[in-house]
C-alpha cells in the first residue's frame, strides 16, 4: 500500500474509533502533527506504534497497513 492510501485508511480507522488526532496522539505519546502527517501520506507510523494502534483501533496490523478487513471478529474454521 502506498503512503497516501495507508494514511486514508488510518484516518478512517481513527474516526471509526471516535478519536481526534489530538486524543490519539496523546494516547500514543506523540504529537498531533505526526498523526496528521500519517493521514496525509507524508510519513508512516513507527513500527513500535503498530501494536498500540492495533489495540486502540480494535484491528490487526494488516488492517492498519493495507486496509484488509480485520479478522479479529472472524473465526477460522478448518
């Protein structure tokens, strides 16, 4: 996924979770400007933040990075 698409995905997940850029940045210990840069495709989250983002967005890391629907609520049978 290119940075712009990933940024759009992160913005959609953030909004779905009900966070503002400021509230998300506070929970992650970063600036709201960093979150803004992610969402505009100018930067990407540090890899160390992906597990925290996954928990906050109730998502998995593939969903964060690639926009693949989360499998957390799906059950694998087989």
